[in-house]
């Protein structure tokens, strides 16, 4: 799995409690005067926007999210807008085709 985002300032180790994570998240939002939102919402928005802006980053985003393969990433993080989804899918397919071609050439 990737590096932990929230570390306990007293121990330097990751928080394991969902309650602890929610408490820290809520405190951060309050201090920044941001209305309540789930931390997952920011993960989803970030990943979706990054992939749709540059489909070639699908592998990096998938790995950062801890997904076992890019199909999971594509399923949950491609844009829900039909036109954007088609463009992103075409971009991802182009990246996959290029990777397959490179693999053939080096074999």
C-alpha cells in the first residue's frame, strides 16, 4: 500500500482508527473553514480529474490508489460525463496500445 497521509504527531505512526482519521479530517476542515465533506470525496475528485486531464497517468493513479489493476480505477474514477468519459477512455486505450507495442518491440 502507499504511504500513509495522516500520522499520529505523538508517535509518528499511522492512525489505525477510523474515528481518529475522521476526527483529524473534521478538525482540518474546520480550521480551513471548509464545509463538511467526506475524505473519500476528495480522493475521488482528485483521481477522476487527474485521469481525465491526462489519461496517460492511469497507471500512476491506479497504483497510488492501491488498486490491484487499472480496470478498477477505470470503473470508479473515469468521468461520469459521457463526452469526457469517451475522450478519457480513448486516451487510456491509446496508452495501453502503446504499452503493448513497446512490450512487443522489446521482446
